[in-house]
C-alpha cells in the first residue's frame, strides 16, 4: 500500500467518523439512561455528544494534512 492509499478503517472516511460519533453518543446516552433524566434530555445529550465527536475528529483529521 503506497502513501496515497489509505486504510478503509482510517478516520479519513466520512462513514467511519459518523460511526465513531454515533457510538460515542450512544455510549453516553446509555450511561445517562441509568439516571432519572427524561427521554428528551437523553436524546439531546446523544445528539450533542455525537455532533461534538464528529466535529472534533473531522477537525483533527484536517489539521493532520
């Protein structure tokens, strides 16, 4: 594999970054599920954590170039 080909498992692929964001958001939402937070708040937490994870990973990937 030469330098121009990247692994399909790298975070340069948008789908991988989205998957990472969904997993991170779901993990935090599951942790919040044990609390007495309403479902709406848990969904907001899932979206915020997922969005922040995607944005951070995308930002870090672009800064490496």
